[in-house]
C-alpha cells in the first residue's frame, strides 16, 4: 500500500537525484525509491538497480511500485544528437510506460537545462539564439534536441494517464556527486588542487565573452527545493521553469573567489582561455601522486572531473543569463549565493577526502 507521498527518483546517483533524495528524506511523509544502473546503498532510499534503456527490465524492476511523484533526472551522453534523442527520450518513455497501468502517478517532474535555449552540444551556442535573459516563453530552436524529445515523452504520457507535469531548466549545476558526467564544481576543485601542488596560477579555460559577461548558476540543493515545490504546488502544475540561484556574477570575479579559497593565484585572462581538456590532459599521474601524498579516497582523476563539460559551458561565445520571474510570481522565493555554493561543495569534497 502506497504512503501519502511516494517518490521515484530516476537518476538517484547523479548530482540532481542525490541532492533531491537528501531533501525528500529530510521531509516527513515521503517514501523514496532511487532508480539508476548503480543506485548505491544510502540510508532512507530504497534502491532499484536497472538499465533504463531496457524496457522489459524497467517494467520488471518497477513491478508493483505505485509512486505518486516521479522525478526524471538522468541522461546518457551519446556521440550524436540523433543518438542522444533515441537513448534519452527512450529512457523516459520506458519509465513512464512501465508506470502507466498502476495509475498511481500524480505528477512527473523532468530536469533538462539551458541547452533548451542554447541548442545541443553539436551546435552549442551557435546560429540564431534567443536574446538573454532566457525566458520560458521563448520558442524551441529549429534544431533537433534531446531535451525537446524528453519533454514530448512526458507530455504524451501525462495526457494519456491524467497527471500533471513540470519541466525544470537549471543553468550549470553546482553540487556534490561522484562520477557525474557534468560536474563543473568538482572539476574546478581538482584543477585548483593540481595548480596549488605545482605552484602555478589557475588559468581560465573559457572565452573572453564568458570572462566579462554576466552569468548565473544553479545550486543542486536549490534545484531540489524547486522540484519539491513544483511537485506539490497546484499553481506550478503543467509549467516549464528556469531554475537559477538568484544572483548574477562575472567569471572575472568568480575565478578569483575560487582560486582564493584554495590559496592559488588567479591569472588574468589574456585573449581566449586554454580549455581544461588541454590543461588536464596529463592529469592522471599527477592526481595519483597527490592522492597518495594526502591519502585521498579517489586516485583516479577521471572519476572526479568532466573537463569537456566545463569547457563547453565556459567557452560559450555569448552571454548566458536566466530569468526566474515565472517562479517568483508563483511563490518560489529561495535564493542561494553562487560563491557560497562553490565553497560549500569544496568543504564537502575535503571532508570526504576527495581533495586535499
């Protein structure tokens, strides 16, 4: 028999799912199921291990589960956007189809991101883009995008099964998770530690436009609160939302804050930056030595960093800033200072012995 609120978090091991699980566990009245290929073993979460690409396995794994709320926060990076669409929309479809017969779902929340406005990685920040700040009323780009395909699967299932939905579009997410495919905070922390160990300054890896333009980011803890708010607030049903911390900054300022936390010099940007994929190309043996010296919990740098994603975000040739007015008008007023988001993450990584 289902409890008053039963959450199924799809992608519970990721940066979004992990922080959402932490929030729901702390709330009264929630039973939390965590679904992933490797969901882990965490107190308060009932794990469901499954390959989301296998429709029959998903149906069998969900079995008699009757969640009231489904949170979709997973994706698998593919070599082309066509494959991204096939795989990532397919995973959403597999989950929602498997839950259809039970008829228990009241709300489905889908986490996507600002590639809704910027386009997929194949055409990231190129072509005709909407003006900033990005607003939810702006039309889809005339280009294939797996975010659109995921949305369409949610819309189709919601119309079929009679539940509400919400779509959440964060900017770059800051939060604690290990092995995440898109993790700027941990990537920058590892880079800063390497620079400190080698006695060299941190060099910004991105574009001059990102260095000087206004931007914003999203704390995973604030995103979790936004997901819970939208799932339990009638006025937020059947709406798409941008989700950012509420402050704005320039990387020319933030880079110095991050470097200062680690006690490293922040180099001024001269022209265009050198990508982290280049700067960290030989990082594996260096990090192994650092891990041995400081007795860290993870000696494989590739399990901690995602330089390709950090380069994509910091290398964009346009200003990227997001409008949150829609959420504010409907009652979501939480705020998080982005520099403190980074600092909180760094403290947690240090406490977990993942950085010196």
